[in-house]
């Protein structure tokens, strides 16, 4: 009898861990992870995310340097930059195995510069539509873990000729890649009785060079997260993220002419980073299937093909509504 009760309890717990994700505050990945889940056939989810990335401190390799160290090699140097990305998304369950996802970004860039010779400062801005992403998320048949593959392509809808006073802005100030960029992601999660563990592996490639004779560097990224249910509507998360971005291939001669500036050098754009992120997710009462989430990300180690600006922190706020 005792063995029968233990077996029944284990069966119930196993069932809960595999299928009881609906209605849980930890059922989705943290706010900084996108394209991680599927939806039932005919179900629609609309989302809005605001991601703000703050960059400061010049790095060469994994060491911080001062702009004065560039004197004699570069006339201008960036001192800080912030990027706001407004991401409008939609997900639709085509059938039991396929979910269509569309992501439309609107980007605001702001960079401050300093003259390494006399210390005078200047500012440059860019704003507009970024590259639209379309993908299909395919559910895999797995035991114990809920896994899927996200296959998509980024369309060259963002501008790559942004300028100020007739001068082409640096690479990081441009709004898009100018190329068709296929991407692949593998996602897997396991729902436990009071928590969720998950991971995502993602890669972005570049198809040829754009009209300005360069292509952005390929990107590789991996995330591992743990969501813990705090109460009926709230969960907390901790996430480890590792990323690598290669240097730009080729160069835009209009960006790389004029005053010397490391932000205008295609061979000074590669970077790798390990970051830690903390987040909260909240199921909004009175609004069925509505989730509000926030995540704060801080690099714990970064190594840049510099001199170039390092990331200080990233704040992501997301709102999702399912129908």
C-alpha cells in the first residue's frame, strides 16, 4: 500500500512537471529571451518590449582604458552610448507544431564623443525602424523537456546610411544590417513543481555584403535560466548569458573616412561577454493571460576587439497578452 501511494505521488508530480505550465507565472522565459515557446493552434499573443542598453568605458581586450590613451592614434573617441529598442511582436499558433513569430523593432541611438586632443564633446543620434524578424517555431517531440527549434530570417528594413550634417554615422549608430540574416535557435525548458529551468542556443549568420560593401559579424549566444515561483502570480528568475559577435567583414568607406575614430573601424567591432541577469514576472490580475516582466542584465566579464565601448547594463521590460 505504501509503495502504491509513493508511485501515485511520483506519477502526479511527473505529470505536473511536464504539463502544468499553463497559468503559471514561470511558464515563459525571462524578459530578455525571445522566441522561446509555442502557442496552441489558433492562439495569438501580442507583445511589447522596451530594451535599453547602456554603454560606457572604453575597453581594449578585457581591460578598461581612458580616452586620453588614444591621443596620437585617434582624434575622436566615444565616451558613452545608449540604445533604446521598442520591440512590437506577434506570435500565432498555426497548428499543434508550428508557431509563426514576427518582431518589429524601432530603435533610438544616442552616442557622446570627445576630442582626445582638446577635450571638447559632441553628440550624435539616429532613430528609426530596425530590421524586421520573421520566424517559425517548431515543437519537437521530447521526453521530460519541452523543446523547439526557431528558424527565421531578419529582413534588411533598417537604415544603413544614417548621417549627421552630411557625414555617415559610425557602425553602431546604424539601424540595420543591410543584409538578409538567417537565424537559428534551440530552446528547451522543464517545468518542475515550483520552478522552471531552461536554456536557449542561438546563432545569426549574414548572407553576403550589403550595398555599402560590408556585413555585420556573425552572432552566437547561449542562455541558461532558472525561474522560481514566489506566489500564485509572481516568479523570479536568474539567467546566465554568454555571447560572441565577430568583427564586421568589409567596410563602408563613407563611415571610415574623415576624422579618425575607433567607432568608425570595422575591425574594432568584435566582442564577447558573459552576463548575469535577474528578473521578475507578474501575471496581471483582472487581465486574463496578461504578463508583465522585467529583467536587469549586468556583464560580469567582457573582452572587446577595441578600443570600443563596453556594455554597462541592459534593462528589459516586457508586456505580453494572449488571446
